[in-house]
């Protein structure tokens, strides 16, 4: 089985007053929220047995109420409060993931719980495809897997993770926001990590792994274990600013 860990602990400062006291993933797009749209798809995946939503202390009560009111969910939802109250004190995506996996944001837990496969998702994206294919691909490869898509624009490649792969889509190299990208394969914030790689993940903070962005962990793991890349089967819409939120309302609302 597999846990679905959703990183939702950011403060979305670029959305101004809209998210000053309300979490971005729970903003309405049409008749549903950003997060509900994501979970509606994951609920159809048999391998997933639980949603784990990592949020901050400021927004945790809102997520708790949302979880209780979600009527169409098939999977149980667990909310984890990372204890932070401001953008300046945020833990960062990798430390939030470690909190979900071990109960400690630095992975320093004497007796961590039994490791499981996990799917890790950013909470602020709308997808027009199912993540079932992503899960199936990870099962087929038997390794941890990251998602990728072809990005033709250099400027966009310079603002994201970029990977180099072989003919079997094994990841040979990953760059973070490179000036000279090694390929046109861009990496969005969606990952599946196998339980066999959990000891590496739990120990990552002791080896200089960056912790602010989720891609920091993928970059760290590529150099230490076998990772394959799955080509995104559709498109995604990243809601990061007021302009993109309004555009999402026009497209999906």
C-alpha cells in the first residue's frame, strides 16, 4: 500500500489578502477546491490507503474542519500541524515531508514508524490527467519515480528542476534552476518514493540536503539511488499568483 502525502504548509504570500488567513489549497475553483480536485482523483487509486496533509499551525484548524466536511472522500484524511505560524518560520517542503514520515522534521527519530511507499504531491496544482498512471509506472519500474514533462522554453527551464535521462527513462542527473539546462525535461512537484529508499530520505538532512523546495530531495536522491522518470500524460496548472488564480477560475470554473 501507499500513503499520499500532500505538502500544504506554505503561506501563499503572492496571493495577498486572499490567502492571508486562508490556505491556498482550499480556495474554490468553480464548484470545488484546488485540493479536492486533486484528492478526487487519488481516491480512485486502490494502492493509496490514506491522505496525509501537512500544513502549518495557522491553517491547521481550517484543514481539520475541511477534512470533517469532505463528503465524497473514499480515503481517510490525517492532518499534520508542522507548528509554524509565518512564512519566515516555515520548515520547508522536505522537512515537512520528514515530519509526515518520521514525526520529526529533521528525521532524528530513534524509532521511526515502519516505512511505506509514499506519493508526494504539491497542493496547489490542477491536473487534467489521472495519477493512476504514475502509480502504475512506479510499480512497473520497482524504483522511486519522479514526474517530468517536455518544456521547450529556456526561461521556464531555468526556473525549475531539469533532468537528464537514458533510453529507459532512468534519471542520470538532476539540476535545480540551471543556467544551462541539460535537457528539456522539466520536473513538476510530484514524486513516488519507495520504502527501500526511506533510510536515505530520513538521513538526508544530515548530509546537506536542501529543505525549502520538494525538488531538493529528488536532487539529493538521484545521486544515491535509482530513480526513473514518468512523462506526464496531460497538463497541469500551477496556481502561484493572483493572475494564475484568476486564469484558473476562467479555465476550470
